[in-house]
C-alpha cells in the first residue's frame, strides 16, 4: 500500500522535532507518518477542493546534492500535484520572498527559539504553517508517488480520500487551514507513524472536534494499546489475540 521510495530533498538541518531526533544531513531520513484523509460534504464544495489541491505550480527548492555535497537551487514543476500543502497556504501568500524562504534555519539562536519556528526559512515556515517540513505534492520528477486520491458519491454527499506520507508528524496546521476554507466539509484524518503510534481525528470549520490516539496496534486483530514485549518469546505479543511480531 505504501511505497517506501522517497524523492524528498535532504536539508542541511538538525535538531529535535515533536520529541523525535532529527538529523537529516546526508542520508538520514525521518520517521514517516502514513496519513489517510477523508473529506465529505456538498458535492460542489468537495469538487472545488479537489481542483484547488490539484492546481499546477512551479517552485524553487534548495536541494542537497549528495555528489557535490552542496545545496543547489532547483526549479521543480508540479503539473498534477494531487494534494499539495502549497495549494493550501504558501510563502508567497505570506509575503515571503523566494530568497528568504530558501534560506536555512538560523544557527545563532537558542534551542528554545528554534523550536518556536518563528523565522521564515523553508524549514521553519513549513513546520509552523503545515505541521511538517516537506510537501506531499507530486512533482513531474516523482516516478513512484506516495500521494494518491479516490473520489465517489455517497448519497447526497461527495467524498474524496487522499493517502500521503509526512515527515515526523501529522500535517494538522495545514488541514486546519484547508478546513477553514471549506467550513461545511467534514475532514477525517487517520494516521500511523512507522514505529506504531497513531490515531484518528475529525476537523470541522478549522478546528479539531475529536481525536483518539494509540501507542501501538496489533497487525492481526487491529486492537490498540495491546502489544507488549515478551522476554520469553523475544517478540512483541498481542495481549488480545496472541499474534507475535
């Protein structure tokens, strides 16, 4: 279901993010959160959202070149992005120039100041405004995209479902912004981080109206918070169904 090939740029930054260690210089990649987003409501509104999310755009990226060991600016085209945080809210709309946005996070401020993400470099802006450091839009260079979409009628309503992967965390700020733009639509986000924790939340009129979370889930019976390590078996064992992993 989930492609493990990623074409995200590798930034020259390090630090802590949402209680997870970040060291993304070179080949170290983040933990991925697998998101399933369902949006339902008035057909005209849902179809307008689909069109907005798939609006083509061109963007400059500061990419890490593993051969030259240098950061290089590259223009990337997104002719069919499917779902793009850029199309929800981007640095141009915020009045931030490409030059400022392409900058790196400042190194001359305290760790506490860094964690406030108040500066307008790409990393701080994306984390602050989207909740994750990379977009999920499909570029023309992406041969094996992890972002996909399905749509269908549901009685008088229309439903669209997106799957996408985000680095380290759920994109809650981005989805809250999108929900505020379409206040009559109900957003339901199911998510699971690759180490096992996850949950589900509902967003309406730009606000999270409900959320449930779990620390682990059994792959066999889908029970939550029931998997414990068994020293005798040297395996993770579900306390509900006995499944070992």
